[in-house]
């Protein structure tokens, strides 16, 4: 089985989909001849032609509006938004059109549309190339949202998303596009939406993370192990639909939980996870859920590594929940 980085895995997934299904089309800003700003679509236009892999004007609303129309006419479009920060001009098309068509048509129509977009910090991209806007779309009924943390999942989630009959947004963590490597089958396979992955078993505290933060969580867990702390790390990976059963099973086992994400703390997806855990597993908790997140500021350029929840900040979160004393409150 070949070893790939995440970019190669995404490209492999797109190749499989284009080869297997004539309804699939890949398009966006510079994705054709140039192969995308991160090279995820490199070589696809030469292999599948300009009608299946093509460049678009720099108009995110136009890209997604076109994709919605294509999906309604039976195609399986896979548009790319070059950076997640640029997705906002298409917010209306995504949230008011794609997300609502199944509901407003009484189930007569669906929008099998998959939007790929790189997100997050770590590449010195500054405030316009480093945001993590996943919660804005999680909040919109009718959309599915997933975030891979490794090459195997990047390909499998992509294939599952394109085969799904509802609109899906895949947020790809660009910080680990080339840093994360692993074995990836060359053939088609799916990583199902709605299934979390326990990547490290543990007994003392559950750490929930997704995307690039999953790797920070694992590093913090390894460091904590030297102090006798046994962390269970869960890759949430599918935000909608959410695998709440796996999360609750882990939290009930450990009695403590730390949620990690790059997005700002206020109304981030960690707040939803915290609420769900407190609503469904309060009697099992030995401490309130802790959130280790980005700050409630625009994403900084010079201080991005202070902004992001790295291993040191996660260790501090672990200390908070492990040292919590209900009797002292």
C-alpha cells in the first residue's frame, strides 16, 4: 500500500471519483491547468479533460451557485474554495440555497454537492488565510461538515461526501497537507460520515479534537503519559453528522474531557460538544469540560503559534480538569 501525504490522498480520491462517475466535475480558482494553489488537483485536467476539471472566475458566489445548479440537474460537482477565508461571498448560496433545497422541496430534490476548502493556521498566512469557520456551517441545518486529520481519512471522507446525496463541506487542514503521511489504498473506499475514531485509548481524561489539532492533542497526550496521565484521544472528524455515542462512551469511561480546536472559543464547536456532554453525561463527570481553543480575536500574523492551541496549552487544560475539586468550589 503506498504512503501518501494529505495532498496526494485528496488527489487520489478525486481521480477515483472522476474515473468512476461521469457526473463528477472538479472546478474552482486555478484548479485546472495550474493544479490548485496547494497542487491538490495537479494533473487532473490533463487526465480527464477541460470539461470535467476546469478553472472558474474569482467569484466564490458564482462557483457555488453554478455547483448548486449542476447538482440539481443530476451532477456531482466538487468545487474548491481556495481558502476557507474566501468562502463568505458564497455563504448565501451555501446556507440559503444548497442547505435548504431538500427541505423546501419536500424531499423531491437534493443537492449532492461537495465543497473542498483548506482551513486553519500554521502557514504564516495572516488573518485572511488562517481562519477556521466550521461552526458557521455546522449551525446551518441541511449541511454536513467533516474535517480529516490524516491522508487515509482525507481520501475516504472525500469519496463518502461525493457519494452522499446532501451538500457536504470538507475543511482540509492545510498546516498538515504535507506534514501528515500514512498508508492510503489506491482504490476507492469510504470513511463514513458520522463516525468518530478513537485514535488513542486511555482511562484518565478524554481529549476531543479534529483536523491539525488532533496531532497537537496526541503530542500532549504522549507528554502527559510521562507524568502518569493516561489520555484517550478521539478524532471527532465528522462534525455533522456527529458521532455522539462514541464521545459519550469515552467521557463516561474517563470522567473528564478537554475539547481542542483552532477556531475562537466563543460559540466554537467546542461549546456545542461541551453542552452535549453536560446534558448527556453530567453524572459521570468528575470535572467540567475544558475548552482549549483559539482566542476571540482576528487570527494574528506574528503571534499565530501563541494563538493556536498547541501541546503546551492542551497540557494546561489537562491539568485543569485533573486538578478540579468539586468540594472546593
